[in-house]
C-alpha cells in the first residue's frame, strides 16, 4: 500500500506531466505583492476615501473592517456597477498595487519554476484579480516578461468577472487554443480553486501556511503544496 506521501507525490507528478499550459495566480504563487506595502492599509485608505466623499453607506461595517482591498472594490461595484465611482476606486487600487510591486517579495522557487517550465515547452499565463499593469511591472523587474507575454489576464473594468468567476481563465485558454484538461491552475485562495473548477481546469493549491491550506481544503481543493520546491523537483524529474 503506497504511503500518503507517495500518493501525494504521484498526484503532483500527474498534474505536472499533463500541464501543457500553466495558469498562474499572481499575488501568492509568484510573489507576495503587499509584503512591503500593507494590503490592510490600502483597504483602509480606500474606505477612508469613500467616507471623505460622503459615501460611508456604500460599504457595510464588515466590508469596512476588511483587510482586503478587493472586497471594498467588489462591494462598491455591486452597488454602483459600471459607475465613474467604481472606475476611480479601481484606478486608486491599481496605483497602490503599482507602488506595492516595487517592494513585492518573490515567492520561493517561483522564478526558477517559471523558467524551467517554459524551457521544457509548457506555455505560461497569468490569471489574476490584480491589474495587468502591476503584473507587467513586477515581471519586468524579475526578467520574466518573456515567459508570459502576451498572456497576462488581469482585472478589467468588468469587476463582476473577477475570480471566482472563470472569465480570466477562459480568456487565457481561448487565446492559447488550449483545452481545460491540458492546463493547470496554480492559486492560493478558494476563489482561485472555484474559478479553476468552473473552467474545468485541474488545480494545484499553494499554501504558505496552515491557515491558507485549511481555506483551500475547506473549499474543496485536493492537491496542495506548502512550497513550490516539490513542483520544481517533479518538473526536473
């Protein structure tokens, strides 16, 4: 009887071997975007900006206390879809993300994994809720743009298309002419898993701590790694 670890390794090998196309979430698996520029502070400043414009009622108390700027953005879009207010809020968030990209911390083993996967002939895409401008800036700083160009699919003005909606994954698959079964999504949040499931794409969860792993497991994700190292080892094998 194979051990649990051998089963896990076998599953990971199968995911790696069948991935002709790899769809990466950005903030988490590739870098920690807000490592030097607090996401909670950005969320708070977006709420304060709304309040300064007399729009306190646009977000609930729970949304006001969130540590996630995307929660604030989604909340305002849900109540004022397609409005100038949403466009202005999204632009403010993009500017904060651009500032954060300068001090983002690379995820351990992400760079060599991306380069190796590209070298063995798999194609890479980014499917993220962050601004594509931010992704470009970060990848350029790491010398990784050529591994992904032109397949960077990020936040658009159509905010109802943010993950867990599979829109950005479907855009990537269509542009690359790839079948969902030939792809692999690497993400670190339940919304990444749910988007992959909706798109019919196999999923590998990246969880840098037990809290993240539990959220992914509770959402239904089965294959989860705590580090990208075993993925790199599996790919080299």
